[in-house]
C-alpha cells in the first residue's frame, strides 16, 4: 500500500516519493507464481501452435482459451461467487504482460478476459452472471466485444445498429453490422452496443446461437494473423430483454469505462511483447557476425539495445505504478455493498488519464522495439523465416485499437483541463506559481552526491513546463482549447513523458537498496538513458506548443522557461548506455 | 487403498539461466540467476498427483534447504500437493546426507511410495533416491518412464505411469534403461526416481496457487533429525569447462568427408 | 587397503564395452594410490563376459547365480558390497550407464561409501585423488573430494579410453548369498528398443536435426542408418512436435558425448549445446553462416542440409 493515495493526474502538480509507487519488485510470491503459470502456458501451449494459429486452424483459439481457463488465467478479474478469484489489478496486469508474449493469442486473450468479460462483471445482474460468467472464467465459452462499426471507429458512439422492442415486450430485435470484432469467429458470447429506438445507446449480451446473428469471413490483416477478426451481422436478431446489460441508455458508460481497463491492460500486454522481441534482438546481435566480429560489439547496435532497455524499464515502471494506484483506490471501497461496482468503476475512471498514458507510451515503446529489432537483423529482419518480421507486423495494431493513440493523446490534456475547470485539480493555481517562478532567478544547486539528483531536479522543472505551457494554452484559447488538437497533442506528449520519467525514477529509488551493486548501477543507467531521451521529447513538444499558442513577449518568456525547466545534466550518458547494452547482451534478454 | 506419497522438491538454478563458475572457483555466479523447482522433481510431483487422483490419498512434498526453498514447496502445493515439510539446512548437502535426512522423514511420515527426480539439475548427482532405498531397505525403481509418448491419449488423460496392483501392495514401474524399457514389479513401500519421459507436469493453476497459501508447511531443523550433517562429497573447486574452439569451415561435402575420414578419423 | 574394484556390466554373457573405460579409470586410481585392480562380473550365465574382461589383464570375480539374472539393484548391491570386502577395496568404480547409476549408490550405502557420478577425469596429485565431474548440465566442472574410508565413482565411458587386451587376467568365482525369496523387486520384462539404431546416449555417432529440417527428418535418418548412428534433435524440433521427446539433446534432454556429432539445421542455442558439447568431433551443417553452432563445430559446412546430407551419404557409399 502506498504512503499516500494520489488522485488522477495529480502527479503533474505534486511531488511523489518512492513510497508512493508500486513496482514489479513488490510482487508477492503468489503473484510471481501466477506470472510463471502464464509463462508456462505461453511456452507449452501457445508457442508450439503459433504457426497453426497463424493459418487460422479451426477450433484452435477456442481450445487454447479453454486451456487458459483450466490454468485459471481467465479468473483473475471475476468475483469468487462466479468461479473467479477477484485478484487485484497488479496481478491482472502481470498476467496480461506475460500473455503478451503469446503473439496473436495475446490479443484473443485480452479481448476475452478484458473487454469481453469485464462489462458482465461490472454491470451484469446476478442472473446474467450466473448464466454466463462461470462459463467465461473457465474458457468453456469465449467472449467478444462489439462496439466498432464500419462508420463508427474512433467515433465509438456513432454506430447505427438498432434495437427495437418486440410488441410482446420480451425481446429486442437487433439490426446492424459490427466490424473488426476480435474473437468473432469463435466467440460464444458477444457484448453488443446498439441504440434502442435509434436513441438510447445500450449494451446487450448476445449468444452466438441467436437466430439472425451471423459472423462474417476472417479479415485478411497486416498482423496478428493468428487472432480472429470478423464482422458480426445482426439481421432481426432477437435478444431477450433479460439480456440488456446495465441500464438502458447508459451503454456509453460501459463502453468507455471498460476501455479504461482495456487500455491499461494493453499497456501491460505490449510490454510483454516488447520483452519477447527484445530477446530476439539481443540474441541475434550476439550471434550475427560482420567484419569478423559479432555485431553486438558495435556501438551502433549497443546504443539501440540500451535505448530499448531503458524504454521497457520505463514502460514496466509506469504500468505497475498505475496498477498500484488503482489497486490502492479500489481497496478503499467496502466490498459486498450494493454500489460496489459503481464505486469500483469510479475508482478506475479516476485514472482515465493514466490509463490512456499507459496505452500510448507502452505501445510506442513496443513500436520502437520491434522496429529496431528488425533493424538489428538487417536484411534478415525483412525475411519471414526470422521472427522479427512477425513482431513488426503484429505490433502495428496496438497503436490503433483500444482507441487510436491520437484519441488517447487527446484524452490526456482534455480530461486534465476538464477536471481543472471543475475544480478537481488545482491546475491554475500551480500554473500561476510556475509562471511566477519564471520571473525569479534559479537558486537551486544540484548536490551531485545524492543519487538521482539530476533527475529529481529536472522532474520538478518538467512539471512546471507542463503547467506553464498548458496555462498559456488556456489563456489563449480558453474553453476553445478542446478543439485545438495540435496543441492538445503537444501537451499530451509532455504529460505522458513526465509520468514515464517519474515512474522509472521512483521505481529505481525504491528498489535500489535491495539490489546488488551491479543491478543498482543498471537501474540507474536505465533511468539516465530514459530520462535523457524523454526530456528531449518534452522540450520539443513544449516548444511546439509554445509556438502554437503564443507570440511576441509571451512566446519569448515561454521559450525561456522551457529552456530553463528542461535542463538536464546527463553526464555519464554514454557509459550508462554501454552498461545497459552489456547487461542486455550478457543475458540476451531485457536485463532488469 | 488410499496412498501416502512423499515427494522431494529441490530448489535449483533455473536451467534457462546462464550458469558459470566464479573466477575464484568457490561457487557459481548467482547474479541474475533465477531459481525454480528441479524439473525432474516437478515430474515426480505430477506423478504423485496423478496417483492420488486415481487412488486417493495424500501427497506430502519435502524439501531440504534454506528458507528460500519454501518458494518451491509452495509451487508444489500450488500444483496440488497437500502439505509440505521443509528440513531447514543451510550448509552444503550431498546425496549421503540428503538421503539420511529423507530417511528420517520417512520414519515420521511412513509413506507407501517415495518419489524423487532421478537427479537434481544443479549437482547432477543421480544418487539420492538409490541411497534412500538402500538405507530403508526398500526396493527401488529408478528412471521411471512410460511406454506411451507424451503426446499419447493416456498422457492427455493424465494417467499415472506407475501402475498399482489391485491389492495396492505392489507397483509396476516402467523404467528407461540403456537400449530399451524395462518393467519392474516392486513391493510397496518403495522408492521411485523419475525420468523426463514419465509425464508432462501440469503447471499450477491460479486457484491452485491461491489455495497453496493456506496449506500447511512444517519446518524441521535438520539438526533435530539425528543425522550426521557433514557431507562426504566435498566440492574443492569449480571451473568453466574448456570452451570448444571453432574449427574450420569446409568448402563442400567432399572436403567434409576427407577431413572426417583422414584427419579426425571418425568415419 | 587402497585396492580398486571395477563393477562390470554384462548382458547374456556379453561384456559391455563401457566397462573397459571404467577399468582404465580404475587403473589410474590404483597407479596413484598403489593398490591393485580387480573386477566383479554379476549375472547368471555370465562366464563368457568374465573371461572377456579377464582377457584385459584383470583379476575377475564372477558372481554367477540365477538370482542375479536380471540387473536388479536390490539383488546386485549386496554382492558388490561383499566383493568389495573380499577384494579389500577402498575404491569402487563402474561405468555411468543406466545399470551403473542405478546400482552404485545403493551398493555404496552398504559400504558407507561416498559416491561421485559421471566422472570425466581423475585429478589431484599423488595419492590424493580428486574427481572431475560435470555439474549444471556440464556448464561447470567440479573437482570433488570423496571423504571416508571407502569411495565410489562412475565414469562417463566417452571420457576414458577402453582398456586394451592384456595377459595376466584370471576368473575366480564369488559365492552369492542373496536369497531370491527375500527380494521385493521382480523383473517383469525388458522391451528392447525396436529401432536398429543405438541408444542416443550410447551411440558412437549422433546425427541431429533442428528447425532447419522443417520437420523432415528423412535425410538425417538415412544418414544415421548409414553410419549406425542414433538420431537426436534440438528442442525446437521437439517442441514443434516433429520428433519424439526422447530424441531431445540438450540441457533438459539427453546429454551425449559421442565420437561424432552431426548437427544439421541446428542453430546452436546454449540449451542444445549444453547437451552435446562433450562430443569429440562436431560437424555443423547450416545454411546460415552466422549460426552460433559454427562457433563450437570442428567442421562447419555452410549449406542446405537437404542437399548436403544426401551428398554426404553418396560420398560415404563411395567409401
């Protein structure tokens, strides 16, 4: 349990300490065993059949889902009364991360256990849970989530599927087409969103056997070819009224709340995928010889491995910090109360910003990893016989689904500003302070003898950067800022990178006393390498925003402030990179 | 007849970890090394669980080692074993001492069958089961295996490889020997050590892991068992094996044959 | 009393060759400690094996009795203990075969002896004998000391040259006092492997395939038949379900040390190398010139195995 419970986005205005964060090193023995079970499942049951999955062997995905169910991997988030284990989010993320190494099946798993199952857990009636949940947690049934339509992608609520009550009042008749439905070809239960009387956006639980429900052919995809993606077509599909999920007209709550968890889980899953791809890259660097030596000897390769290691370290730190935040908040809700899941939802909603950050940051770390792993392979990276090629293709979807990275980026400053305006976040007061700070000369001196002194110093400055620039943006556009997407995207980059830098830093501070000297130095190197790269990104994004929102003297003051607040003394950067690369090459895996 | 099964569980270095000797030869480099249950012991636990599922009874898992060995005991409990015994012993252990400590546990527990991995993948001794059987004066069946492949239907149905006679007093054990498979018929109580091909161990399910937390593990100080704890197999020094030097690349099959024939003289 | 007793292995009167490697190791110990070497042959109708062993210049005691017909440790161990006492042996040596590994630790308990298994070399200085043996699947070599008055070890046959024939041997019978009725182990059957091929761990030549076979082990099996070799596989090939589990060579599979190991289409992952790096001569055939297997191979051929292996078979036939 953290020392104090941070609110959503509070990290931007409050200094957190190492005792405020949960880290992967804090896992209990049971959680490690659960991770091990997931590893074994991937290694023994999934990896050997990946090729067969890739060719869409009928029945294989459903069989794997049942095996995942036997292993208990589908029980994590479900309540005990329905055969679940009601474990915390940290465990759920840990399992998702390990399953992230399962290639396309990772996507099937996430769709089933996340967006496929959670709406029922959170909003289902007892009767609905009795009927369906126990089948989903064992894997006897697979689940799919049907929100997207041909003309409603990012505009998730813009779907045209309709639901009409039959004259006898016993059924809703669903008509419409859902598209890009993961697990479509084999799912037994679909959570479908439709508008009742073309108005009230509502969720329905629809069984596969429902007459009028047909599943379209498999889409031919760029990547994750081993997962099933189909359209699901409703032509007069009669769904019993008992199968309305949640309240009529409140479907958007379900759609969006479940996406919070989905995004967060995706952050964990892609981190697992990144670790897998990294192994391949590190091993190849050791094995491949050019100019008579392994290419691992070259700085050009080492720098890639170092940068990727630092990125994965940050992604991991960020995901589990968020898991800790959510778990701590959920733990304050008394169980067995009527409004439990309502409060639970609000608890997760509190961190909608961090969930979006996890999705964007981690998926982009994976993108960097697979790209460089292909690059490390040179020409072989382009050849299908080597796994790098598949990692590269499989990665791409992660920046698109669960809300494109653009949608998620917009959501970050959008939500922050909305909360600030509602008075939930004292952003304006802090922005004023930061602005005043700009007018006074800096007296802070670094004490280089303190560990992470430079990172601590710059972190404070980065937060001020966000405050100053977003303050200027609000001043310029006021409420209209929500429509200035270029500005919002720039602000998002600043906020995202700050969360990542701080998460990695706090984790390193927390775990360092427990590490051997060598591992401690590795962690410090990861923090330095990551901080340097992230500060550069923040400075660029902040300057971009400054030019968008200001001119004349204001612009000059802003740019001066950005320059001052993004100063980072990265002395020792090259040795830090070489150290990380050496650790990665020695172990041929993500070394931390 | 319900069976009482005692299974050994040793904490060893993960075979996926890179193992090398410390430069001073006093041990191995443990930085970055993970630990897990000896894979052969995992097979022994699986066999015991299958026997229990078929015949009823109790599976007791035992480990000798430091406090950390609790992790592997919990892992065995998570697979489905009923309770654990941890003989606390922090010093060096050899098969002689190990088998003597196990003999003392057998005296306390009185199992029908003791199952052990044929060897631990750290010291690779392959002695403890045989020595335990000798100390107890029990029959032994080492390197237990199975005739069916690990892809067979029997394996899918998780049938035990060790077949008990109807009266429960004897067991048929198929064992891997050089050049074939031998079947032995041993009177119980007996000691069985298991080989790789006996079964494919289940992994702990999540409910199993959660239940294991509540299962009993009794700690027993090694010194309390009345066994001489000084090892008789003493490792004086460890070193990395000489690295094989890369040889030559041959141009074609003809050169390969010539070299193998005339130079290496292996063809 | 620092005599050395070799426990031989025979089957239906035929001496197993691994015993001659144990004899070599025993002589090395005796040379250092100043003792004499004798040997023990156990079985029923095993006289021919005893004579064959004696023809290598060693005094053989033959324990020949129906109760020893099958290689049951429960029956054989007390005879080994008796023979050790009779021979005044403070060292017992056998080959690290399935029989030796099963029997030796059981016999050692009766003698209060410490045991080292899979010994690769006899080290130490003078009368102080240290034994080198692999640990962690051969990733580390240990030099161990055995304490106590009686010591025992098994040797990896591939690491000691078989003793040559020599005069001066003899065979004397050893009375067997094991009571068949007291045995609680019964031999049921031995199902010999139908394969014409030798046991993987025993074979002089091993031909192994990996991912590069793409599931087609046909050419490799043909080469193995030509060479009288066993067939092995990498974990990748086993995991892919192409070949049975017991073909796996590696840290979690079998550890082999043949005279010749042909790795075709195997990249050479550490896991695999741990199981075969003890081979005398390693040949690697792989179309990827950068495969790590070439770093440990004595002879590397960069080629497609589907062309190179049939060509090699042709060349072999040509002689």
